[in-house]
């Protein structure tokens, strides 16, 4: 559909413009093309919105925070590749590979939180490798200051997971699409503070 096409194109322009602003036109376009290739390989659609998390990897579309457009290049790449890893995970293990974390009974909270932390730290690790590769390729010498999940504990995640588990049960959310939509609503609502990257 034409309308959709323009919408996607304008989101691509936002990303491209932000990268060019940081790196200049020549280098910016080269790096943007590399990033675009990574997104296209996974067939990931994305859009920028005012959300309180840095990113929200819904199954159908990746929502990125508007604030990323003003991040330094290393920080922008780190968040982008962190979120992209979730799509590698969706493609490899299935869209609902993380569903049980949110719908298991509350007694399993410890192992659920541990599992989420593991998924997130895998995304951080993968992202760090990918970002370093592209920073080096394009001779960008700044370093990344986003710490991701490095300093977060399973206990910290458990609080948010419990909140989601309880709401999911109350609202009858049973699919990963429902859960992701709910999490997206949480991060879209500025009154609810969710400080972790998802
Ligand atoms: Zn994540």
C-alpha cells in the first residue's frame, strides 16, 4: 500500500539522516547501507516513537525510541543491534520462545527472571560484537556508553516480570503477541516507568 510505503520510507529517512548528521554524508551513507542490509536480512520493519524504553522488539514491528536519533553513533548501534538480536532469536527459536517467562506461574519467577536476563545479555553480547565490527569498519573511534543489562540483576527484572505475569493473568493475555503489545503499551505510557531496554 502506498501509504505504508511512505511511512516506512520516512522512518528510513529519519535513521539515515541521523547517521549522516553524525558521520557526514559519505561515511554516513555507507554505514546506513550496512545497517539497512542487517535490517533487511531479518526482514525487520521499524518506526521511531516517544517511548520510555530505548527499544521494544514487538514481533511485527520494532519500535525505537526517538531519543536514539540523538545518541552517539556507538550508542545508537548498540541499541539497534541489541533489538535486532531479538529478531534473530524470534527467527531461530520461534516468535514465542520467551512467552513462558510471562505466563508461567509466579513460583517460577526466579528461573524466569534468570532466563530473561540470559536472553538480554546474549543480545548485549551479540550487539557488542556487531557494533564493534561496524565501528571499526567505518573508523569510528568513539566508545559505547550504554551499559545494557550488564549491571542489572535477575532480582531487578523479577519485579517487572511479576507485574506483567499478574496483568497477563488478569487480562487473559496468552500469546506472545498479546504480551508484547501489553509491554509496548507500558513503555508508550509515560506515567509508567520502565527503565530497562527491552
Ligand atoms: Zn532486549
